[in-house]
C-alpha cells in the first residue's frame, strides 16, 4: 500500500513538473509574440488550469 502511494505521488509530482515547464514555454511564446493572447489562454485552459487562474498568469 505504501509503495502504491509513493508511486502515485511521484507520478503526480512528475505531471506537475511537466505542466510547469509547458506553462513556461507558453509564457515565452506569448512574450515573443509567437502566439496570441487568445491562444495563450486557450492552451493554459487545455492543460487543466482553471480559467480564473489562467487569466492571472
């Protein structure tokens, strides 16, 4: 049981890290005008980030 919980936590940590890196890439693309504000917001929402939080980013 403990091993399963540790594996689940590791998986969740890994997914969080990937999402963080993806958001950083999106921010860079937006700042350098590669993507529009609408695309930026849509991509953030598609990653599972709530719209309220996405608007703050």
